[in-house]
């Protein structure tokens, strides 16, 4: 089977063909890339209807278009009836151009999907407020395993929110990608303390011993003062996972 049989791109000229494949629950269709199909209310509604009966799609990618938010929500709501486990937005999509407000709208729906294990918001410019919103939404989430937020300009304020969520609440996430977010010493220290707070035995015990990675490239997130502790903690969490798997 050709790889392209497993991927459909819903852009101009292909709308109805793609909708038919989705509606037929094509067993070979595993990935759906959504483009300007959401410009039109009729095709957005038809796509949402087709999605509700689909059990074979595993990944949905929203390309860089300025979607109509009503149409976008129509399709997002339909994804709750699918088995999609990976969703990507962007990069540099107009959906999240207004920091926080769109992140809340998108995050609220995406993270409520029970089958969702990976959320990729690469270069969506969510900013500090978006990171705060997502961190609050993820606090009690127990299904999402990977959250990719590179190049989102979250800064120290957003990093502190992520760190607070990791240390005090979430124990499901295994990977959060934070590369190139302008995180300085204060934010780096907060992220370090989320997984390795050695200020006391009590705080060390409360640290997150589940997270296995903060980055693609450690130098794009952390400086020398915390780098060693971060790497050692990730290594320890990976060893812990391996030990549990061996039992």
C-alpha cells in the first residue's frame, strides 16, 4: 500500500472526494490534512458528519489557513466521536494568532478527546497567556502523553505555569517540547524544580518523576546552571519506566 493512500488533504478541488473517503470509513485512510475546506460552511458540515462515523483516522493536521472559527469548532466537535490520537495545528496558523483566547478555544476541545495522546502546536504563537490556559486545562488530564510547543514565545511566565502543572497535578505527560520559547533563568529554574526540587526531601518526593523530555535540543531550552539536573532527572525517569516495563 502506498503511503499516500493513508493521507488525504482536504484543500480546493478535493473536498468532496476527501469527504467521501472519510464517510466511507476507508480502512487505508489514517491521516487527514485539513486546508481551505473550512472556508465553506456546507463542506465543513459535511466533513463533520463524515468524521462522526469514522473509526480508522488516527491523525488530523490543520494547515496554515485562517479558518472560520464556527466551521473550525464544527469539525473539532466531530473529532470527539473518532479514534484520532494525534492532532497538529500550524505551524503559524491563524487559528492561534490571538494569544490565549484561541488557545483556550482549541485546547478545551482537543484535550477533552479521550483518544488524544499527542497535541502539536508548533509555532502557533500562543504566548504566555496561551501556555497558562493550556497548563490549567492539562492539570487533571490523564490521556495526553505528548505536548509539543516549540517556538510559541511562552517566556518565563508560560514556563512557570507549565512547571506548576507538572509538579502539582499532571502525571500523564511523558514529553513536553519547549524549544525556542525565550525561557530565561527564572523559567528554567521552575522547570527544573518541577522534576528535581532538592530543596527538601519532601519537595523532592513531590517532584514529577514521570516526564521524560522537555526538548528536541536541550540547549534551545536550558542553560548550564540547570542542564545537568534536567538531564539526570530525565534519565532517571526513563530508567524508572524501563524498570516497570521489565516487571
